[in-house]
C-alpha cells in the first residue's frame, strides 16, 4: 500500500470515537523513502488544527535535535501511534490504539525504513510492548526482523534541560547509526 492511500484512509477514518472530536485526522508525513521513521503518541492541539504531525512545541524540539545532528526533517517520516487528538491531550486508550494499529503497520510496511525511532513510553508500549524509556533509551532493539531505537518523547524534554541534553545526544547517536 502506498503512503498516499494510507493518508486518505486515515483522513476519513471513523473506527473510534476520536473522529467525533477531531478537527483533522493527522496522518504521518515525510519522505516515503525515508531511512528513519519517528513514532510519537498522538496529535496535540496544533497538529489537530493543521492535520500534520509534530508542528507544535514538541515538534520544534525534535526538529532542533535533528538539525543539530545533521538530519533534515524532509528526509525522515514522522507519525503517531494514534492519528486523532484525544480530548485535552489525554493518553490514548488501549482501544483507540488498537483501532489505529493497522495504519501504523501499513506506514512502516510502505516505507520499510532501516530503523524506527520510538518516542516516549506510550509509543514504546504500543509498538514494542514495553515502557521504561528511561532504562531502554539510547539503545537499538531488534524485534521481528526490525530495528528500533528508543528515546524520550520531545514533549518530555521541553522543561527539563537535563532530559533535553540526553534527548539530543540520543538523536545524535541515531544519526551516527544511520550514517554507517
Ligand atoms: N506529540 C505527539 O506525540 N505527536 C504529535 O504529533 C505532537 C505532539
């Protein structure tokens, strides 16, 4: 399946109740030949308004870390576990994640990246069945023939300088892995 087809199906999806409160669904965005996919949690207010992932404060943090590591935003693909904004930015429920799971698999399949960067505990729980980002961040995990790299969610580092430094160092490690 092509990324464009997945995008269209996400935009018209009514599989869960989040479709009733969304302004726009937020499909993944980026290079369909990307070597890295980034996976976040769910759209926030800005993303819901624009229909694009990571366009708010967390997106800026991610973009800055990428730029410092020499990765352009245009060269990657960014998506979320859940494609519609949960009211008040609550954590998406298990059933909402389940409704959206197929889209994420299809995106990964369509892009077939070298590595999947999992941002934060919600994404890590959904994609790898494990949380504990603090313990597992900065490492490559291999599962079912795919490579994953775990780090903090960029929203978690906005008000924490120490986490922000670790996040930037993780993104720089990821850039080195991809350059090999
Ligand atoms: N947080 C996320 O997890 N995803 C977005 O798209 C924006 C903020």
